[in-house]
């Protein structure tokens, strides 16, 4: 994937002589020691990141970790004390004011935690604001604003004022306003933290839906590990102004870099992080529609299973046959197609385990996992979904019926 944003050794120190503090950090002095000795605050130190075009990159950390300081470096609301920030291979840290203004207007938009809406302007006028600053014609900016209001589910509210909307709706307005300028990069500083849990979940899903359509590069800040792992393609964890670990949610869960990361993620709801492809068993035994019942019985006997998926030549699922039905069918001289059962639940490989629970409850058989081409790539035993536990040493010869 193409790199969209690159940070190289970025530091941000707050105080009268910030550069004088960097040698002290290199000598191993802590944030607390530096603050006490110099009255300077280390916001971020030596941050290097490579963010890909079109990914949702989450920066996560507790209060005081430096995450909000860092996100404000991306658009130079915080000018780095040291280091470089590249957007499309241009170091914006060296830009003059007119160059920076152009970047902010054309490439980057920001969504704030507390909405930042103008109370005296209607929803439409709020969303139009950035286009108005860019001198876009009234007719064009109204059309763009209305399209974005509709895209965040607020059609019909364009003539309302912010205080007439709920918190979740106000945050949708903030998102629509940011999207109206059609930025390449969307900076989101804890945008959902002020919302109640139900609205927060709705906004998370809304953001994922919008990202599926628009494919922006999103840099998202949160202190909530469950939110980070739900939204992030990759996640950076910060502590005391430093980046401690960067990886996919699965990589961080499976291989935490140190005890701090292990403690940080111990309460994560893994069912909301792991997807079907992470917990499925690859099928050793599959039967083709051209095969007969004797072949099906042989596959089940050799693999120690009591049912087997049936696929066509393209490996698309046609159904499932059980050992009892196959043996009975042989005695009655029936074909494979005659005893084929079609009541198999099919799930996509990127569905979250948490979302598979109701499907497992309703299914008599293992869940069939398919890829983007609808080809069978694995199966998931019901017992593993319903128990919420997926053992690392699941044996592929384990009996299908869960």
C-alpha cells in the first residue's frame, strides 16, 4: 500500500527552550524529572510512523500519553520541536504559512471531541463553512453540503441549529463538515468519547460505513482499547510521549511488546476484535458435487468427522451431507444431491466473532466461512463461538458437530 503520511523522529516539547530538553531525554531523564528540573513538558518524543493511504490508523493511550499532542502535529497545530512530517512525500514541517494553509484547506480535515460547531449557524451553514472560506459558489457549496449531510444520515435536519440536535447528531454534523472539503486525510481526536455508549457504538459503525464508501486516510485518537481495536486497521499504543508498539489489533493481542501492553489489553473483548478468518478451521475434507455418497463417507471416515461440506468445481458451497444421511442414501441407492442439506449458515471471513453468536445459536451445523469470491475457505464449530473460547490448538480432525 502507498504511504500517505510519514513521521520521522517527531518530538514536541512545551516550554521556553524546547530544543534544550532533547539531550536530557536522550540521557534517560523521565518526563517528571524534566518537568521538575526545567519546567518543560515532554508531549511527544521520537515518534516515527508510516501510515498507508486509505487505512484507519488509531493512536491509543491513556490520559497524558501524548496522543492528542501527536495528532495536532499532523496538521501543525502543534509545530514539532524536532523531526519531519511527510504528506505525499512533502515535509510539511518546513512549509511556510501559505503552503500550510493550502494543505489544511485541501488535504486535511479535523473532527474534534466537542463538535466545534457554530451555535448561530444552521446545520447546513455549519457544513458549508469550509467551502465558504474557500470561496466556493453558493450553489455548489450547498449541493456539496447537502450530499454530505445525507451521507451521515441527517437529511431533513439541515435547517436546524446545533442545540436542537442530540450529541450523536452534532458529531455527525462535525463529520459532514470535515468531509465536505473532500480531504485526503481525516484527523479525529477522541470524537466519540463525549457520547453515551449506545450512540458511540452507532457512530463507530457509521464511520466504518463511510470509510467503506470513501476510503479516506483516517487518523483516530482514543483512550478506549475496544474502540481502537474495532476501528483500527493498525494501532499505535503510546505511553509517556513515546510510541510503545504499532501493529494490527491481532498482532498486539497475540504478541504484546511488553508488560505495559499486556496490562493495557487484558480487558479487551476479543470477540469484537477477532474475525471469522482468525478462528476458523481450514477444511481438509470437502466433497465435490461430482462425487458420490461413497466418496463422502470415505472422506468423513478418514478425517474422523460426522458431516462434510459439498462444493462445486469453483469451491462454492452447495450444502452439507451427514454420515447418517450418506449411509442411509447408499442403502436406498440415492445420489449425493438427493441427501444434500442446504440449511448451512454462511459467514464472511471478515465478520466479527461477536456477530457470529446469534448465527451459531440458530444453526444445526458448523458455520461455513467464505471469502470475497464466495469460495469456502474454512468452518467454525458452534461450540467455539458459543463458549467464546477458541483454542490455539484446535485440531482440524475434530468432529464438525459443535
